[in-house]
């Protein structure tokens, strides 16, 4: 059974750096073809893909947010970490992690974590 | 502005058939990348509904079907039920400056 769970602060101040952790079970990120992505959704708005890391430690980022994002993995802990610098109120959103095979659909999603950016 | 274009809303009465379109371009759907669909019930995470254009994961009713042609894809829901009221998002991949993974703007389905 595949599960993912996002964790991190519910509230961050503008200009701060956000660090989110995705802890998963039921699959290994060292298995060829496996990937974990971060996706966010502002309240009442569309999904926006942020970043992806694959089994080979290759990383892909949203072109519009590339300079602010870093994704990494700790295979031994079954965790993927996303950092986003210089947070702004427009970054207020529910942040999801999701998994699937490379170049394919997102089969499993975490429940999401709401991050509010406010002073 | 999402890379994939969906109608903001659709509606239908119980038992009816509705379709939701997802229009892309030559750098995503038209380049041959598969289209996937997700259903998001109020207050919950998205759930995979259709993968690789027309395939249903185990447990998804056959009332849901998908198709793809050229630079567009469609999700069809037949025998509409009240519990189908949700947001629906399409997703694909893209080779342009837009990014790597792209989503549609989402469509709110209202069951009248």
C-alpha cells in the first residue's frame, strides 16, 4: 500500500524559506523509473507542478520557479524534501507530493499541507 | 494561465452525459504525450481517474472514459451521479519553455 504524507510549517513569513518534507511508504525511490513530484494548489485555483526527482537523482523544476526551488531525496529515510526561498503571500497554497513512474501519471498523492504566507 | 485549457465549468442533470475538453499544443498533447485526468472532491487531494488517455485505474467506474486526438483530449462521464460533483484536471508533459509537467486549469462539474 502506497502512502505519502507532507509535513512542514503551516505559516511562514514573507521572504522566509519554506522547507517541506514528503515521507512515503509502499515503494522505493531507488527503484528504476520511480519519481516523486511536488505540486501546489492556491485556494480555489488550479494545480501547479513545482519539481520532480527521480530514482537516479535527476531533478526537474518548474521553469517559472526554478531559481527558488531545490528538491532532494533521502532514500534511506523514504523522504523527499522541497525548499522554496523568498516566500511571498502569492505562494499561499496547499502543497502536495505525488508519485508515479517517470513520464507518466501521478498514481498516488499525499493529503496535502496548507502553507500560508503572512506577516 | 494554464498550459492546457479546460472549460471552467460544466453541468448536467443526473443520468446525463457530460464531456470535459483539454486543449493543448504541439509541444505537449500534440507531441504525443499521454493525457491523464484527476478528480478532486471538495476538500480532498486529487485522485487519478484516467491514465494514458483512456485507461481507468482499478476501482474507477466505467462511466468515466477518456480519449485523445491531435492536440486535445476529452473526459466523458455518462450516467451522471450526484457524487461526481467535483473538480477535474487534465495533465500531460511539455517540451517547451512552459515546463515539464503541465496541468489544465480545472473544470468544476455541477450536478443539477
